[in-house]
């Protein structure tokens, strides 16, 4: 038995509505798309270059990292802030900027707080400089790997010095005995006997 035309129309409308809702849910699930990995690397490299340049030339960012610079302090000697790494998400929506700050604990805290407070400013400046269609969100993260590495190197140097100091007493005793032997050889020589005159 066949259905009436009106019922056919209603079924078709229902099917089309269901398809529309399904397509919307599919679109909502897969809004983000993956960028080309090569492009992601290029964007990360460009962002790192621009941020490093901004730390050197942009007064707003310099004063955020080191407020004392606004009062005339030497920004090069007071603290050192570097961009150690930049990670860009595969959809180019989020950028994690790893920052290394060399200085005391207060200087690190001030620098990181200043950078985080200027994240929107940095984002707008990057958008203006790089001319991206969509400027990603900037997140500043403290990178302690360089400081940790310098600590490890300092510990290794200290251990090396301690080992050299342990070995040096026996070596210095041998060196002293050889020097005393040389001195004994010279004690027997009298320059006056040979008629040599020393002029001072």
C-alpha cells in the first residue's frame, strides 16, 4: 500500500531536516582543521623572530619585562629575557612562547607577569607585522631548561675542580722535589769563579 502524497512530503521534509541537523552536528565536531606541518614550523619560526625583535626594540614590551627601564636603568645589565622556544598548535590557534629570564626570583616574577599582561598587545603586534588571516592566542610560559642546564654544568665544573684538587697534592709534591733537585744543581755553581760580571 502506498502512502498519500502529503505524507510523502512530510517524510521528505523530515528527512531533509534530519540531514541538516546531522550536517550541523558534524560541522560542530570538526570545526578545527589541521594546517600543513611545514607551514606550522614556518609560522613558529617567524613568530620567534618577531618576538625576539620586539624584546629588543619595542618599548612597551621592554617596560613590561623590566619596569626599572622606564626609570633609566640599563635594561641590558639589569635582566636578560630571551625566547627559548615557540610551539604553534596544529590548527594555528594557540602559540606557546617559552621564555627564559636570567636574574633573581623577583626579576623573573616581574618579567613573566609583565609579559602575560601584554599578551593581547603582543598578539595585535604580531598580527600587524606578520599579516596573518587569524592571529593565534599567545601564551607565555617560563622555560627553566636553560637555567637547569647551567646548574648542571656548574655542578659538573665543581666536581671536576674537586677531583683536580684531590690529585694535585701528590703532583705538587713531585713538582717541588724536582725543583729542589734543580736548585741543588745550581748551588754548586759559583758565577764569580768563572769571572762573570752581572750588570743590574
